[in-house]
C-alpha cells in the first residue's frame, strides 16, 4: 500500500540541500504540505539566505505539491516561533517535524575552541529542541505527531575530530528516549535517523571522496519518510547507508550482583563479566513503546 501524507503538514529543517532537500521533496511528492526551512549558510553555519529553501519549495510546487520556504535559524527561538506561527496560519496544523539542520566545525579535542563546541551543540541539539518545543503543544492538542531526530554514527560510536558533533548527536538520542515516553499517550512518536551520505557536509571527509552515487542522500530518505508515517515505531534509531537499513540501540547486560558491600577489588575481580556485551543471553532489553 502506498504511504501517503495527504492532509499532513511537515516541517523539514536544513532542507535547502543534501539530506533535508531529499526528505522535503519526497514528503511533498507524497502529498504533504511542506515547510522547507533553511538558513542558507555555509557548512560551518556562517552566512544566510532564504534562496536555497525557496528553490526546494519551488521544486515541490513545480511537481504539483504544496510548499513554502522559511529562512529561520533553528538556534533563534523567536525566529522558530515565527516559523511555527506562520505555518499554523497557513495550514492550521503541524503533523511532522524532521530535525535535520546541522553544521560541522571539526577539530581534534586538543585544538577545539569552545566557541566551536557551543556553535555545533546550538544548531544540532538546541536547534532540535527549539523546533520540537514549539510544535509539542500543537501535536498534543491535535493528538498526533511524528518527530525525527537526525543522529549520527559519530554520536553512537564516536569519530576522530568530532567531539562537538558527536556529543550533539548522541544528545539527540537522549532527547528522543524521553520524548518517546512523554509523547506516546498523545500519539506523538519520536524516532531518530543515523544517515551515512555524501553531502556537502561530508564529501571532503576521508572515505567519502568517491561515494557520491553509492552514498547518495536520496538513499536515506525512504527510512526518514517511513518514520514520518502513521505506522512509524516509537523511540527507535534507524541507520541508513547506500541502500542498507539497519538499527542501533542502547543496551545493558545482566552484569554481576556483588551485594551491598562491594569493593573496588570486587569490581576489579569481576570486570570482565561487568563489561561483557557479547552474550545475547546476558543482554537485557529495554523495549521501547510501540
């Protein structure tokens, strides 16, 4: 059965290019009314122009869809409030948010300036907070919402030179893990996508130089659009890379019960069992809602 978004309203941040553009185009193609949000700045977040967002909105309209553009910075809460108000005035509801906006300011931790730590956290993590916080009461009132956070393998597993980016991306998983519980009774489901794609943010990174076709952004979009649908799960992380779709989660093992008088020496003596995550029989699963 075809997945349709007729009568749904979607906001996609960072949608002027790359992954966000593909998400917005596909949602528009499937009937959603789309707010194409993009500051229009560089990969490092410097500068700004609404032209990128408007170009994507025009693509959606030219294909017979419905879209408007917005140039708000997700770090500017007042601008985000304005975007939400304009969307509600235009269409009266907001069903879907894809928190995709992001920047890169990579440096090894020893060389990382605090300014660049805060800049990356502000866009990825606080930016997602700002948009989600503004749509949350709307989704509660209408009894429906689908929210997608954009995490990363850099957050889930780490990556050299990306302490700021990795911290922000794993922070989004923690954010999702709480929203999945708080939103469930209102039919608001929150999930995360961990994409690997060749975009302007990644094309200069090692391993991406010759991957434009194999790791095309549009190969991530099917998973994102599914997470925006009525049949989405709740509180899950889907990874997507080059046509492969797989999941990640946070697990805990059974460990060892050392009693109320456990000592440092007891920890040392049992450290292998405490750290062992290799036995499926020893893994405790915390099942998400849905």
